[in-house]
């Protein structure tokens, strides 16, 4: 019906012979210098077509017909009791003082049709609420004299304003809603694909107000989950049969929808509905766990297992038991992670993938364990320890079942700083889901990571495809030791966030010197590989010494020698402020312990084209450092239903609600998102 009416209005405008127009001119108020308003009208038989234009200074907002959790919608009180039908453009969503609101910034043009007698004068008062850090309620007197000269541009302006009004179809004819627990869940499909879908709610009957929605889409399927409370902040007993009105947008189009809420459902289905198909999450968990084996964090442990297989011979029974023990270690570790997160959820503490690396004691333990493994591979224990103790350690750490079990535990611990493809989605689902689903997803992650190990356990003969043992194994052992040592030294550098650069640098230097001495004493000096390793370790030690002897000014000058992105601290207020100024925003949350973050930084963010794009005058680059616990960053991520890093998001005039980028960035992905955000 709205489409038919809109076409009728445009046709009527084009066919009008004589029209009488009126214009209030730009109006301001002494007590509110942040806004100005203008009302234009044109008389047509027994109706008036009106245009209300509101212009706001940067950082100020006004409200949509349904302001959300706070605010007052614009309203005009006409002196002679005239009535008006307002046609509202698509709003944006804002957060003001912790409340989710819906409205406009910078400029909005609202068309309306006024039922009035065809007099020469129309008088009324516009009441407008504008908000920034404070809110102002301002009255503007409207006086319209239709004896003024006609405005030849009014018809075109009114037609353009009507084209911006959401239609009553065109996006989805398959939308349904129901209450699940304390959440309103809306599902639907579209003929094509959902792209940057957004939704804006009117209150339901009884003063029930939907909160900030969580929107999940996959191809043509859409699921929206939003908390609902009544005017007292209480969960509604039921929504069945109530009328729900909202505006839904997709890929630049908007649709006004009104439907009847269906029967209430159990709260247990909320996680499934809000996060997408549960079967898809199961698949993501298996794939995410499987891909973890390819992450650089886990490769040293894979190498250790390869080394143990080569030394173990062709005893298929022993190979099967070892790989089963490693798989058990992986699954046990994921069970412990699930137990830890369960405890955190129950106590209301922060949640996230890899947050144990924010603890200096955990990092120190990992440094010690990886360094001991590296020395073991260098052969230090065989030389320095008594023979009886050496045998026991070799059995426990190499060929024994306990050693294989610990390899699985160790591989899982080293994997947690990595965010592999599919992993972030599965973890986000698990952390937001009920405890039963959380445990299932984490065990499936463990199963996915254990799949290669289980494959060899089921088919032990595949291990026999490896080359026969020989002298080349000595070189392999050195390579594995260096990989493990590199892990240990990298972990030691993470301590600078907790111990300071000097003390952390001394620890790293001490480990380097010990490793260099151990390698020299245990390795024959007759090969080129020996001297290459010695030179590499000595160079790294020299680099550490140089860093320790530099003062802060020298470190700063070294950092400034390269063109860098002008990062600003991350905050919700910074995003809101930048959007109010019409700027684009690039959000990056990383940590020193996040390996995938460093890969993104090296391959994408440090490239000249990206640096140039993020240093544009209309781009604000915001960075959050999650190396140490931060309630602000945790809340920021959880608000976006994300619990793992790296996390990148792009905002802009065309993306006011933000677009979350995939964990593994590409230059094209970043540049395209920034281009789309500009509009």
C-alpha cells in the first residue's frame, strides 16, 4: 500500500496545476545553537505536503519515530488541531549513556501529509529533542503563510524525500518472530543474499521495548536476536499474538514490516537461533580445530611427534598407542579449557580465546616448558643429567605414553594464541551458548585438532611412509630444537608487558646465551648447519644487547624511522565522535601473544597501500591492545558477540553499524570495506 500511495503522491504532484507553497525559513533557538530547522509546505486541495528539515552540528543527534531505550521523537502540535502523517527515513543506531537509541545525525528530511482546511496560514510548534553528552528539548514556533511566492523546487524535494522512505516489500516476504526466553527472535530469508542487514524496532504493545539486536546472516538466511523488556525493565511473560513493527534494511534497500509474533519458545533455542544453524557450528568447530595443526604455534610439537615416530621404529602397536595418547592429551586440554570458561561464566568474569596469555605466570611457565623441550632436543639432558634420570626423562618425554599425552596438552596450550579460520565463529558461538553447547563445541574443537593424530592411530602403517632413520635425523633434530627455541624466545618477549622491556630483555638474552652454549657443547662443529645456527643465535643475542643498551629516545627514533599508521585509543565514544564528523573508522584489536594478529600486521597492515589508506584525513584508526586484561576491550568484543582476536571492524557514513572483517585479513578486504564505508 505504501508503494501505491507513494506513486499516487508523485503523480498528483506532477499533475497539479496551481499550488500554494509556504516556508518557515531556517529557525534557531537561543538556548540550542546545535540545531536549526526548516519547515516547507505546499497546499493541494484539502491536504498539505510538508517537509521538515533538521540540521545538526557534529556530535549531536535527534530521534526516529521510536527512539529506543531513551529519547523523545520530534513532534509538531498544530494550533488549529490539524493532523499529520509522518513518513520516516531509515534511522541509525546510537548508544547514549549506555542506552541504545535510534535516530539521525547531521541532517534529516522528513516528509509528511497534513490534513487541514485550505486556509492561508498554518501555525504550530515543533518540539525537538537533540542529544550529545547532554540532551536539550527545544520548541520552534512554525508560521506558514501560503501567500508567499511558490517554490519551484518543492515538488522535486518532496519526491526525493518520499523515495527515501522504506517500502512495504522488496526485501523479504518470509519473516517470522517469536519470544525465546528473554529474547525476541526474528528469522527470515531473501531472494538473493543478506549484505549488511540492519533492523530498527517500534515498541510492542504494552510498552515492551526491544534492545540492541544481534544480527547473523548466512547467504539468504537471517536471524535477529534482541533482548526485550517492559517499561519496568522486566522480561515479558509472553509476546504471542502481539503486533511487531520494524524497518529492515539489506544492501541499501529498506522495508517496513508489520507482523504478528508467533508462539513463545523455550530459551534453550536462543543460542541456536541467534548464532545460526547448530550443525554449521559443529562443522566450523571441527574445521577450526583441524586447521590449528597448521598454525606456527603448533608446528614445533608436530615436529617433536615426527621425531619420536622416527626413533620408534615400525612397531605399529606402539605408534598407535602414542598417537592415541597424544589425542587424549588434546581432548583433555580442551575439556580443561571448557571447565575454566564454565567457571568464568558462572562467576561473571571476562571470557575470551587465549586470555590465559594475559597472565605473566602462565607465560613464564610456557617459557620454561618450551625452553626445556628445546634443550632436550639439543641433547643437553643426556650430557648433564645422571643416566638414570636421563632415561626416565627420555621415556616420559619421548617414547612413553605419558610423554605423548603431554605432547597433546602442550600442543593445545601453544595453539590458544592462534585464531584459525572457522575457530573464531565456533568459539563465539560456544561462549554465548548454554553450558551444554559450550562443552560440546569445545570438545569438537579438540576432536578436530586431534583428527590427524587419530588418523595415524587408526592407520599406523601411514607412519611407515616416512623416510628411514639415518644421519639426516640429526639435522632434523636441530631444526626441531630451533623451532622450539624460537617459540620459547617469542614467549619470553611477551613478558615485557608485565616486567618491563629491560627485565624481559635480560630474560630473553639469558635464554639465548644458555641455548647457544648448550648447542655448542652438544653439536659436532664439522657441519655448515652448526655455524649457521651459532651465527643466528649470536646475532639474536647481539640484537637483544643492543635493545638493552638503547635508551627510550633511541627506541622512539628507531620506531619513527618507518611510516606508521596514526593509531588512536579504542573506545565507543571515539567511534561515535568520528561517525558524527562524517569520518570512516578502522578498528583493530590485537595482542602481543596473538600470532594471527602479527601475521595480519606483517602481511596487511604494515603494507604501504594500507598505511596510506588508514592515514587519509577522513579515516580514524583505533587500536585496542588486549595483551593484558582490559574490561573495556572485553566489553567491546562481547557487545559484538566476539570473543577472539584478531578483531577488525570498519565504520563509516555508509556503515554506521560497522562491518566485521574476517580473522585473516587481506589488503583487498580492508580496502574494499573502507571504500564501502565511505558511501
